C-alpha cells in the first residue's frame, strides 16, 4: 500500500514541487520518483532476482529483502548483449531488474489493472528501459505498467541437459519477475486479479511459452504481438556442444562441459558474448530434461501441446504486422539476396526435412514459381519469411486457443506513418508495417522521430486505448466512441475475425487467406513432419 509517509506528503503538496513516493513491499521499502512527463510515479531498476555467479548460465535466485530503503531511481542496468546502435557488447549480470510506472491516482482503495511488458529482441537483445519503452502513452489510461529485464543469449538460453544448466533460464527469469509482481504490485495500487502480460517478437513468443509452460499461472490475460510459442524460431534443439565451442573459441580446448562452464564463468562477460555472436549461437526456448529438485518450464515441445490449459476462460489478444519481414530483407545487399536462401534457413526449424520430402519443392514454387532465390525475387522472399515466422504461427496459435479461451481478439497492424519504428530507423519507404513498427504507437520510445503528426497521434491514441481497454475489461472496444468508431469482434470457430489497424480501421475475416490456407494444407498434410510432434 502507499505508506503514510507518502499520503502525508501529498497533503502538503504546496510545500514541495517534487514528492517522491515510498512504498512498503514484501521485499522492503522502495522509493521512487515523480515523472516529469505526466501524472505518474516511476520505480526504476528494482532487483527481483540475482544471478548465481558460480553458475551464471543456470537458474537465478530471488533477490534478498532490502535492509534499507531501496532508491529506485535508475533503470540503466541491462543484461549482456550486443548494442544495436554501437555494435559493442554491453551489460552486466546484475540485470534482473524491473521498472514500475504508476498513475498517481492509484492506491489501495483505487486499484488499477496491471500490464507487464516482456521485450523482444530474438532472445538476444533488448531491455525494459524507458529509452526503449517509455510509459507515458499507456499510463495516462489508468493502468500500471511494469517492464522487465531477463538474461539473454548464452546466459539466458543455453540448454545442456544437465541439472546445473537445464535450459530456459531467461524464461525462468521472466517467471521470477512475474512472481515478484504478483506478490508486490498490490502495494503499488495494482489489482492482482487484473494482470495482463504482453510482449512483441521474442516477447510475444515468451508470453505463449508461459501459457504452455509447467509454471503456475501468474496473470489473467495475454497479448502476443508478432510472435507466439509456435513460431519456428521460438524453440531450439538442445545443443550440449555450445559451451565447448565458446570455450575453445576463447582458448580452452576441452570435451568436458563442466570444465568449459567453469572456464566461462571466470571469463569476461563481454568476451563470452562476443564469442557466442561470432559462433552464431542462436537463442530460444528448449525442451528440458527433467531432474529431481530442479524447476522445469518446458518439458514438451510447444507444438505437441494439444490443449493450452492456462488459456481456459482467458481473454487473449494476438496479431501481426502486414509486412513483418520487410526491413530484414530490404537491408540485405544484392549479393546476400542472391546467395542466402530463406527456405534453407527456416524450413528446418519448422519441419523434419526428411519427413517433409517433396513438399519443400512445392513450397518454393508457391512463392517463387520456377524462379530461384535472388534479389529479383525479394518481395516473394519477404512474403515467405513473414508467413512462416509470424503470420501463420499466429493463426495456428489462435486455432489452439479457441478450444478453451473465453475470447480471442485478432489484429493486423497495417498503418504506415511517421512513427513506424523500423522503417523510420532504416529510412525505408514502403507500404504497410514491418516488424516492430507498432511499438512506437504504444510506447514513448526515446528515438528521434521528430514532432508527432495528427495522424500518428490518432494511431497512438487508438492503440493505447484498445490495449488498455483490453487490460481493464478483457475487451479492446467495449463501447463505440468517436476515437474507436468500430466494434472489434472476437474470433469464432466459424469466422476468423480481425481488426485491420490503419488510418481507417476495418473489421474483416481471415487475413491473407490464400497464403495462410496454403500453410493450413502443408501443416495438415505433413503433420508428422512438424518439429516437436511425436517428440
């Protein structure tokens, strides 16, 4: 609850223009800051967990109780990663922290819904900092926003089939953060019966992995943006050679996993991250081997889960952007487009190629005709990559959630404006929305977009209103208003309704129906070849 100290200070607001809130949590006293861009408070960099430095690739532990007031003033800690701007390796293992943004009207007698954001970044980069995900746009709608950090790359996603490093450490960090929120957010005026987890890309697939996981249900609703647990990149095969390869790259040649791990834990974190990057280590969830006394999160492949039990009676919002893979391909050189084959790169993540047989040829023909992969076929490559990695996994997940969810709302984000994050960043002008382009209409990203146009502001207002309506009511459009002039219907078994989010929003059915019906045929016919089935 808001402590008496804060309430008394509020009663004498005329004495001070800056009132820093103090909250008494189960972890101890936490002092925050008043925001300077809105009527809300910020609690930054709260440590929810600790990495075991004797086993930095293994499970973390809850952070101890604070012995003194924790000054939650700094959200600068990020987990080890390659910085997307400087290309240098940054971060430390003292990174298991979360940030809480609370409207000042929130208190124990006026509890507000809670939205917990899980960032994307291919499980290899990103953070919950204000620079990436400023809260101003969302908290003005009377919700509490929580953003979290979790371990990335080899520190978060090394899967070794040993009890010390069973796998999914980054996802387990997320679970620990969600437990912290469940236990403590009520003290900030949060409603523990209205917790919505949401994420984009790897954050979206993380949300889906929590829904299908062995851990307890720590939330009430879920939003998945451009990523689900069924994306072929979300779950990777166990690879016990990873620490051996990284150690050898850094000077130790050994065949013993434990010797390699002992060497790596003493090695500079940035060197380990650089070596993993040079060796093209790819992060993702994995199917864990069970060990007595070891918490496991995923012991069967997400593809083999027939009924998502935690989705029962839940409201779920899920969607993708109209041109997901646009930026990824338009940034490639002509030589890369001529030589890098997206079919070879992605189909083996989704299927057992020996069982897929001649279907690979027909998939290529569906997108390329009789042409080969080349820069002249870049648009076809964009469509294939978008469909297999983002669009069809979303549709496939929707079909599974419909079995027992209360309501499922589907969207396609198509708006092309001045705040489309990826297109603006890489100065690419093309119709539709690329991967991550919707983020800057939900968050006040500290990126130099310039002055916001009236049209962009309208999309910000609509997106944030729908997302927070969902958090409040389980329905993104509970009422037709001037801002939301259309009712967004849920998906039904008979009709795959979706909202097209654009300047003029519209409700349609079955997006990209020809392409995604083709994938229905492939997945139905070659079910035996799907990765994870029969595992």
